[in-house]
C-alpha cells in the first residue's frame, strides 16, 4: 500500500512540475495592437546564395541561435502543421516536404518558441521575422521578405498569428 502511495505521490510531483513550468516559462502576450492591412512587396530578386540542402539551411539558422535542440523530420499528414516545438525538451518536429524557404521560416519559428520559451504565436511570428530580417545571411533576409508577404496577405496564418502591425511598425511602413 505504501509503495502505491509513493508512486502516486511521485507522479503528482512530476505533473505539478510540468504545470509550474508551463505557467512560469511559457510566456503569453495577450495584447493586440491594431492591424495594418498593407502589403509589403520588396523586390525579391536579391543577390543570395541558395543553400543546396536542408543541412545547409539548418547551419544558417543555427548561426542565429545559441542553444542545443533535437530536430526531427516527420510527416504530419492531413493536419495543417508545418512544425512543432516541445518547450521542455528542446525538440523540434518539422514537416519533411517543405521547400527551402518554407523550411528556413518554419525552423526559425520553432527555434523562437524555444529561445523565448513562449507559446504566443503573434510574438513568435514577429520574432521569426526579426531574426530572419536582421540576419547576416542574405538567404535568410530573402526568407524574411517572403515571410512578411505571407503575413501581410492575411491568407496563410490565422488571426492569432497576425503580426503585420509589428512588422509594419518595425519597417516604418506608415
């Protein structure tokens, strides 16, 4: 009987640890600033060296972050998910059939989740754009422009992901 009580107590303590980590480390930004419905089209024919493989893209993106993580390629099937980050274990799962630019954007997005320990998608999308835009890599700069145009089109992301106000404010598009 005492053995079962000890086991239940251990499971309870572990569960409370994960709940506490969620409350204290998964930062959520709930405020919403007014949307800006402008399109940001900058010439996308920039001088860039296009990586030849996903490993090269991973190397470029890793240069923007300073922590270890585990990357898995998976097939999410019919679910409209391109990537998923597990905050507690620094695990990233990414759809295996993404193009180079999509892969760079999704990997950066999931790494921003891990870096800031946040589940807020608007915050994560804006910092995904910032990371790509402020990168020293011309290829990642190119990806940031593709990402900005996807955000401004309002066709790819649901409203919880909409950070067009923040991008427009950062780029001073008023």
